[in-house]
């Protein structure tokens, strides 16, 4: 998801998206450990999304 798309969302939507994305990262890590997931790039993309959301939340709270 692009930064521009995230800017259009409300604070509540960003909070729920953040928690869902964090849960997805945990699940992806479990799948990697179990040998079920071969594309580990997906984890990097999710972590980048988390960073974007946190950046937006920090700038909106000021």
C-alpha cells in the first residue's frame, strides 16, 4: 500500500490496519520457520507497511 493511500485513512483505520499487519508478520514468520513459506520478501513488505503507518500516526498526533 502506498503512502498516499494511507494518508486518506482515519486514525482508527490506521490503528486496526497496524494491528492486523503485525499479526500477519508473526504468522509469516511462523510459516518461514515451518518451511511453508518460500517468499520471505513478503515479510519485508509488511514491515515497510508497518513503518509507514507508524510514521503517519506519529505525524498526525502532533
